[in-house]
C-alpha cells in the first residue's frame, strides 16, 4: 500500500512539474512591452499625431494623451499576445538572427505552422532583441458574421537600455455578412 501511494505521489509531482513548464512558456511578452510604452508615454506627456483614412474619408488630429487614452490606442497590439496562450505553444516556428533585406536590422520571426489568428509576428532589432526597432504582425479573424484582417506595425527608438514607441501603423479590412468590405488605415507619429 505504501509503495502504491509513493508512486502515485511521484506521478502527481511529475504531472505538476510538466504543467508548470507548459504554463511558463512564452514566445514574446507583448503585454509587458505595451504596458511599458503606456507608462513611458503618459509620464513624458507625449502627443499623438494621428491620421485615419476610412473608406476614402480622411481625418487628422494631434492630442496629448493620458495613460487611459494611451491604453485605448495601443490595446489592438495587446491582442497579439495570444501567441502565448497554451493552445498555440507548438504552433509557431521561431527563427532568429535573420538579416533584413531592407535595412541593417536583424529579425526574430514567429511563423504559425497551423491555424492561428496571428499568422506571423516579426521583431526587427539592432544587435540584440532588447534593442527593438520595429514590430510587425498580421491579425486575422473569421467567423460566421464577419472576417477581419489587420496588418500591425510599431516603430521604436531606444533611450539608454529601453525602447520607446515613436509611432504605429494599422491597415485593415473588415467584411460583414451581406455588406461591403471596409478598408481603413491609421498612421501615427509620437512627439
């Protein structure tokens, strides 16, 4: 009886360790990156120059934002953090140190092998991944009512040791059932 309990105990420890290992795996911590940007931008009282083109109509604005407004503006990039959900742990192939053909930057690429709302995410960096210069991703969503696709880009410069956001770009298209497609573009510059 004691021997059986001992093996059950050892089995439970092994299963527990295995679950902790799976839960701890992360590809790239986008949530922390976005939170750090919100904190930095609100603390420095940065302004957002924004141009929106929506179905051939255009508008532009410049505003100084608080932390809640920055959180709202950058929330779309938080959606990319779903690559870290356990269901997608074995879906992505990670390639690092790829030379970008259009610049002197290196690329870390997360490419989905299977079905994922984020087919790819690429980090462009200088020297080390902590010196990120650009983030590029595609977010795609389809269900019975609509389909949506967004190309997302964030641009960074770096202060001593920390990247800071200098702008972002969003280009998307949405198709609702029984209606026309809607195309939009958002270009921003942070000052």
